[in-house]
């Protein structure tokens, strides 16, 4: 648990317990099928290293070391992400704790307490845990059950086996091809961070800057969180998109949009740009390598894109909007277009100048207009 000033702002252990209890069970598989899926994901993850590094021309920096690949179930994903949240949110919780004593939010927090907040965080994590196929976990410290890379912020690659099996069955695609295709995307993220040592620290600094600018009283933050949970449970505000009135009143907007302040917009723009780059680059690599090693890549891509766009239903779409997942889908699309346009213009080596320093990362505007990035970074005089 995180304890600040003797008071638990968020009961993280309870968040883990709640999410683990509420998360939907994975697909029905036999013991042998589960073992085979785990073993194949590990093999594909190892094979993806060579494919991705050869295609991107990126290699781990000296001393970066190999980050571990962990094939986890849904509770394992929950534990890893709670550990990451604890690391990133400590400054924000500290700031909220300082405001708690004298502000109006103090009374609310005194009633609600860290345990109720932990339950609410757990409910949101239970929703997410059944949807993530893989993730490069950047910030969480290593633990005995979830090892990371010492000295590199605990970096580790997570592959969520039951979710991979669920989606490959839902799409009715070749499971061997689909598992390799997923590994190519996630391995690209691992390569990005191992080949670009400053990237992790840069993103962490931007996130801390964003959190440091937070100017929201605890009662408002908890109210937003509660509305998200009520939406998940089918009660409270509808949080549905599609009407101008809802957008004007704040409904249908993501949780991040609802709690950010004007001072955070500039930071969020930079974060959006770098996340679009990372996600788009992974999609570009996945499709670039795919035709050589994944025979059914065209079928997989077509079906997967339709699934991404459609969502699982009205409630799922409402929660995706609230949690900002629609923005993530745009990051895949916009980022991939940026990478493709730049590589077409200046080649892979020219594109890789993007990893030189934070100054060569694209801005949000350059993600939309790749030619502007090419002109700025390559200083074309023609």
C-alpha cells in the first residue's frame, strides 16, 4: 500500500485483489493447450528479436541488456500494472495529500478512504485486463514474481496469453501466425526502449511534468473515478459519445481529458506525439516484417483492424472513450502514417534520426504533417 502522511490514499493491494476477483475468466483451454500457447509465445518472442532488429536497423545500446519476456495471465498483467501505477502516481498522490488537510476534498477523502479508491481502481483494471494482448512495461520496479531489467526501470515485455488465444479464436485466424504477428508488434516496443536509452527517462519526465501540473482537488478526482466505475457497472452518467450536448457537458470525453488543466495541454501534446510515434512504428514494423514470416498477415490485419474499430459493444465503446482508448486507436493510425511517409521519403536510416534525442522527436503537428518533420530534422534546402 502507498501510505502518505500516515493515511492511505490508494489501497493498491486491494486494487489488485479487486481486479483479480472481478476480471473475466479467459477462454476455455486444456492444460496442454495452455502450455503449448505459452511455449509458442516465448519462441515467437525470441524469433521476433532478429526480425525486428534486422528490419528497423536498431540494436540494444551498450549496457542496455536484454529485458525479460514474461508470458502472463490476466492477474499477472494486473499486478504488473499496479506496480507501474504506484511508481508514476506517487508525486500526484503526494500533492493531493498536501491539499487534503485544509481543502474541501479532505472531508471527502476522509470518508471514502484509500480502500474505496482501491476498489474503484481495481474495477477499472479488471475491465482493461481482458483486452491487452501485450505490453512493454516500462516503469514498474522488478519483483520476485515479475522480474525486470536491473538499472533500467524494471523494463519487461508482457504477453497476455489468454487474451491472445481469445482474439485469435474470435477472428478465426491461424493461431501460429497470429501469435507471431502480435510478438512482432510488442518486440518492436522492447527494441525501441533498449536501443534508445534516453527514451524511458524522457517519457517518465514528461509524465511527471504532466502530473506535477495537476490542479484538481481530491474530491473532484474521486468523483471522476466513481463516474467511470458507475459507467462500467451500467449506472451513473452514460458517458456515451455521439451527441453534441454530451461533449459540451464533458460526457463522452476521456478520463484524462476530464481531469487535465490548461497548463497540461502542452505536455499532453508532446506525450501524444511520442506515443503515436511508438505505436505507429510498431504497427509499421509488424506489417513490414509480416509478409516474409507470417503467411496469413493480410487476413489477420484486415480482421484485426475491423475489430479495433468496432469494439465489443455499446458499453465497451463508452468505456473506451472514457478511458482514452479511442485516442490510442488514433495513435496507431496516425503514427503508422507518419512512419510510412518518412521512410518513403528518406529511407529507414533517415527515419531513424527520430531516435537521436528528444529534440528530433516529432511534434503533434508533425505527426499529422510528416513533411514538416523531414524538413526540420533533415534541413532540406530544396
